[in-house]
């Protein structure tokens, strides 16, 4: 008999690290993690880990033969900055890898006559504001507005959202006997800030990079202007949002893709909050025109009223609590144990 499991791809990354800890505490189904990298030492023994590539078809076939997959958290991706340098690789990993997992989930759903939940973290990068005037005028953006991404990463995320909707609602729609469909659910995250993992190439990472550099007493040159404003979220809230969306009844959901957010602030205000806790921080602003244009295309805030209405979303970590209770004390411990 196949063993029922929850599959997490990209588990060694920022979201995966926090998600594994939380899922272990829930004790629903055993966890199976997949990543190109080994898991951090503190996650050892908490999951069955496979070090491998989601593009490896033979590996995925082996997983299907050995396990009944109940839920998939598909976190594996090439992030925004790296995707701009290697767009073909980004498309392979972010799109083709997702397509292969969606097909796997569709087959599993049909085989067990019960939908596999497919949880997909999307991004603010799926938006594309045409200019700063529009960004100011339309400050709080809804899910269906300004879906004109400027980056390969954003294009990948937006397309994968559509693939998920297709496999949930229209897959094999012309077949005489349609199969049980998978249950795709996605969150569009703002910039995520973790106290425990070092930023790894996201274009929104200028905020967390300030914090980590300050804690290490290293100088940091911020790659965006002081006035640029985007929304952020502390990692505990990101994980809470993923778990709440997973637990929501299908009947309560009016959408497949939801905005979630916590607080918005400018790079200058982020700098001021860093100085509040690290007065000796050496932070300068040296905007990189190319990355600046990307951040300028993202909305200053996200309208997450649909998530609040449908499944009770409410962030627990606002600006002050994020810094005072989560970010600063844990980052200090990381570098000064």
C-alpha cells in the first residue's frame, strides 16, 4: 500500500524551512521533501528528504509508485534576479517543473478519486504597473488588475497560476468521462522577510538584506531609491497564510489565487526601522537602474480583502511586532549566539 504523504518541493529555501517546522507540529501526514540541496541541519529527522531535481521525470515516477500524495506545496523556483540572468533556465524550472507536478497531481487525483491539494506560492512580481504615476494612483491592487509582469519570474508565476486553474477546472474537458480534478490554490505574496534564512536573490530582498548586514555590522548599499514603496510580510505570517488556505473548505473559496499582505513601507522607512535597533548600521542608497525599474513596476500595496472574506486571513505580525518580536531578536541570535 502506498504511504500517504505531504510533498514539499524547494524545502531548503526560505519558505520551506519555516513550513516544514510548522507542518511537523500539525502531525497530519508524514512529510516528503524534495530539493537540489540538503536540508538544514535543524530539519534533520523531521522529514524524509530526497536530494534531487523536480525536472527528473524518473524521480517523479518513483515518487508516484511509492507514495500517495495528499497535498503538494510547490515552493521550488528560480527567484526573480537570477531568472533575469538565465530566463531559459527559469522557464524550465518555474514553468516546466510546475507543469510536470500539476500533471502528477492530476493523475494522483484521478487514481485516488479525491483531489490532491496543490498549494502554490505566487508573487507580487505577477503585477506590472506602467509608470510611477499609476503606482501612486492605484496604490492598492486587486488580483485581476495590472497583470502585466516585467520579469521572467513574474511571467512564470502568472502563467503557472493559469495552469493551476486549467488543471483544476478544465483539464480533459472534452473527455466523455472527466477525471477527478486536483484542487489548486495560490497566494500572491509581497516581499517576504525571514529572520532565519539569508536572502537569496529576490528583487524585494533589499529590506531583509539591510537587516542582516546591520546585524553582522557590515556595510550595505541598497539597490533601490529611498522613496520606493512595496508591501512586506514576516515569514511566520507567510506560513500561516499557506496553512490557512490549505485548511479552508473548497466551498468557501471564491478564487484560486489570493493576495495576502501585512504592511507597506518605503526603503527609507525600512532604513529608519533598522537604525532604531542597529544605530551603527552603515546603509547607503546606490540604486541599480535595472533592478529599480522592476521594483517600480510592483504595486505599493495589495488588496487582500478576498482572502479576509473567504478564509479569515489576518496577519499577526504588523510592522512593529515583526521587528520587535520576530526579526531583530532572532537575527541577533543568528549572528551573535
